[in-house]
C-alpha cells in the first residue's frame, strides 16, 4: 500500500496544480520520479529498479506521440513518467488506456463548466468553420508564396482557436490510474481490504 499511497498523493498534488494553475510543476514530477526509484530500490532491489525503468519507458512510449500531436501537455507526460516508475509497465499501460477513455468525458464537462453550453457550441463551430476555410484556401491558392503565408497564418489562427480554452487532463489520468488499481488482481484486493472496515464503520455510525 505504500506505493499506492505515494502515487495517490502525487496525483492529488498534480490535480490541484493542474486545476488551479493549468500546469504541473516540474519539481513535483521530479520529486515523484526520484521517490519512486528510491522506494523501488529499497523494496525490491534490482528487480524494483527494473520495474521502474520499464514503467518510465512505457509512459514515454505511450504518451510522447500524444504530446507530439498536442493531445497532452508536457506536464501530463512527466507526471505519468513518475507514476510509471511507481506502478511498473502493466499498471501504467492500463492507467493510460482508462485515462484516455475518461479524458473524453472529463474534457467535455470541464470545458462545459468553464465556458457554458453556448460558449462550448461557439468554440466548436469556430474551430470547424475555420478548419474548412483553411482547407479551401489551401486548395485554391496556386501561388506558392501566397500559399505559404496562408498556411502560416492558418496555423497561427488555428492555434489561437484551439488554445483559447485549456482543459486540464490530470483528472482523467488520475481516474484512469485509480480504476486500473481497483481492477488489478494484485492491488485491488488490498485496497478493498483497507477501505471495507472504514465504510462499514461509517454505515454503522449513520444507522
């Protein structure tokens, strides 16, 4: 449960910074990564270090393409690198899979909360209409110099439209990790055993 608790604290801290400041501090991710390697080495020696390295490698392999295409921020990738060092490659893989699924819903609801329904519809409409306009201009423009300027301008304006609303992804990644832990045959029973008495005591006090 030590690994679970420390990873939970790391994700909770990242969640706070991402929701409040729209960024995850590098120092937090580095501290988490160093703590993970130290704990893995202390608990499982070389085997633990190997698991940490594999977890880091899995996080980079899975999330760097998402960062390249601007689906995730650099802070999200660094956070999951630290989580991978704590969790190992298997749990990290399922955390990312579930996190991407949760991200579809959390991004929608957070964007809806920030700009409202009408603002959300306008944002989507502007992005769609502008994308269509850029595509048409690029097809009809035969002058290479003018075409280069149009593409550059298009990229800049599209970036403004897409970047007008920053939606934190840490909530989705945290939920994905939690679900992966609960479904894990190694960690899930431990979590259930730790939580069950507290839930039972709470229900008894309510009665």
